[in-house]
């Protein structure tokens, strides 16, 4: 099942974040965190006006992620398991059997908590979980080439670039940004 035991991580500047699996009744808080991310960061594919999930849809997504052994939904909370949600991450499997062994990662941190180690905590938890799923062999992700802090974080966890797409995303103002595609194999012997 796509759930983890809650774990604490220190935050830069003090305090801790608790990374855990969300519950369906927390869908509104998850949406609040996601809406902050989509309205404050240019480094997301989803734009604020495109994010139209309802509380009911988000609750169903949380439920579905817990049922699928190749999927995971995590939240990071400030100071306690029931604290303010300050980050969210997902791993979702390929849609067909031939690619079900690859989990795609999505991760976002609330604007007030960026650069405090929340992304690192979420990534550590996702990788640890991935290593515990014997039929999941790889994690992959896409990141804007210009998002140097994120790329450095992913590289620090062993992700390697396997593709580069020039002008892969077009923003509403017409600017084109390059995309980098990265992966990390799981269950590798040192």
C-alpha cells in the first residue's frame, strides 16, 4: 500500500517537518498548499487557473494513492504530524503494465517554507518508500532546466539526466523554458 510511517526531519532555521501520508479528510488542507504553490512558483507545469480540483476529487486521489502499491502521496507538516501542511509530493506509476515499474515524482513546497529542507525531506521519504517496493525499479521526474536548486537536490539523491527538451514549456507570457528529464534506479547494490 502507498503509505509510510511518519518521520521527522529538521528544518533549516529551526523546527521540524513531519513527512507522512495524508488522510482523506485532509483534502482541503492539501488543496490549500497546492494552490499556494501553483500561484507563487513559475517552476510548476500546472498554473493556478488550471488547478480546479475539488475537495471531493482530492480526497478520492488520496484514497486511490493509498490503494495502489506502486503509488504514494505524502505531505510535510510543520512541527507536528497535525501541523500546517508545508509540502506535498506524489509518486504515480506508469499507466500500462510495461511501464508500471517506473514511478513518476511530483513535489512542491509552500512558498513560505522554500529553501528550508522540506524538498529534501520529501525526497528522502519517497526514495526510502521506493526502495521498499520490490516491483518498483525506477523513479523519474521532469524539472525546468532553470530550476538549479531543484536539479541539485535531485542529483544529490542520485538522479541522473537522461533527456533534455529545449523549449519544452511555454509560459503564458510566451517565454519558452527548457525541460530536463531525470531518473534514479532503485534496489541497486553498492
